[in-house]
């Protein structure tokens, strides 16, 4: 006999997963008519709370959930690999959900992980702030937010100091003598992208380098998006000598666009990326970039989550672990000639 889940009850009652969870846990006011419909569905399906199953099984499924925005993005592929590796070493299986940068798919994975009775979740957001992560603590599931900051009372946060990363990347180009430095951003709504651009602009001010808005083009953290944005940037600024690109995948796309414009790399154009994905050292010229400490981010996120799973997590003060960025100098940046 298949165990009835909250998703089944939600479907039967014609309400959201969150509404059923609020009725069961009495965590939020629900309209009487809706509450009645949910209670009828609970009775009709003879629902027994997952938490009951969890307590019968000693409270742990020894499974961790991980939700990332895009498994085809090499940054997320590498961070997911590290988290899975470290989680498995600690005795936890890791269920990885790809939200595809889509809010609805992200919500679907949130519901699925709760229905699967995971012990805890590491969460990298698609970036939308319209998100109700309260549903995790309401189901007694601790959560750690990684990489993209979220102002949450309910979660530990582990990420990089992105503003400092943008500053260091741009300072490197300024110290090489570049006086016209462009920037290819990620999606504007994402906190890592906005913070890196802040660092870029601060470095330009500190080094008395002129800034104007057409030195910035918006990308999408993908190879093709980096190529297309660089194409526009070079058309508008043919005399540019350096570009700070906000992730390595777009920087690789930027290199192809530069060559299409007849530029020789790095002689005619210096490029700095961000992330230090494994591929960045194997391309020609090898990419100067800002390293994200994949292993440390993963191990701290897993450690904080397991501490919560195994301890009295509801009262421990939330922790924010912000890593310093590190400049990795390779062949793609040289002194301005
Ligand atoms: O490459 C994807 C980017 O988005 C990375 O820089 C990472 O920080 C994520 O937020």
C-alpha cells in the first residue's frame, strides 16, 4: 500500500502543499472553508504524518537534499559534486534537484524533498525572493543556504565575499595598466552578480579609471550569453583593452567573440573570469579568474547541516560563513601594451 503524502492530500483538497502543511502543523491561519477541505482530504486518504514515520525510524532517513539552479552550469556541477562527496563520506545519501532557474520547478523540488523525508537541505536559490522556505522548519527539516544570499532567520548561510571578488578582479586589470575595462554581468537580479559589479565599480573609482554605462553588458552565466554580450560590448567599445566577466563560462564565450572581432588574446584583450571551474586552466590562453573555494563551501555547508540534523538545531544561533575570494593569475591577462 503506497504511503499517502502531503502532496496527495494537497491534490485531493485542491490546495497547495504549503496549505496542507500549515493545517497539519497549525503554523499559519488558514481560511475555515479551506481548512475544512484539507481536513476532509486528510480523513478520506487516512493520512499519517511523515514525521510519525520519521520518529518510528529513529528520526533520520540519512538523506540530504540539495537544490541547485542549473546542473549544466559547471560551477553548480562542481559544487554539487563536492557536497555529494562530503555528505556521502559522512554517511548521508544526497538527492540533487535541478531547479533550472525556474521558481515553479524549485517549489516542486522543495515539496519533493519534504515528501521524501530528507533529514536536511542545502539550498542554492534561483534568485527569486518570492520564496517561502519556512516550510522546511515547519516540517522539522533544517536548511543551509549556500552561494546566493537570502535574508533568512531560519538558515545558516555559506557564500563568497562577491563584492571583494569583483574588486580584486578589476584591481588586477588596473594594476596591469588597463584604462578601459568592460564588464559582462550575470543576471541582474542575482545577488552575486550585483555585488561583483559593485566591486568592479569601486575599483574603477579607486584607480581613477573612467566608467560609463556602455562599458557594462548583461549576460546570463552561460557560454553563449557571454559570447553575445561581449560581441555587443566590443561593437560599442572597439578600443577596450580588458574585460571583467562575472563567471568563467561566459569568459570562455567572451574569448570566442573577441577572436571573431579579429583580436589576439591576450595581446589585444585581457580577460578575467570568476569561479575557477576546472576547465578554466585547460583553455588557451588559460583563464585568470577569481577562485570560489568549492571544497570549503561544500564542507562547511554539510558540517553546519549535520550539526543541525544531529543537535538541537532550532535554538542554535544562525551562522553566516563568508569566504574571501582569491585571484588566480594565468595567461589571459597581461600588461596593457
Ligand atoms: O557560474 C554561476 C554563478 O552563479 C557562480 O559565480 C555562482 O556564484 C552562482 O551564483
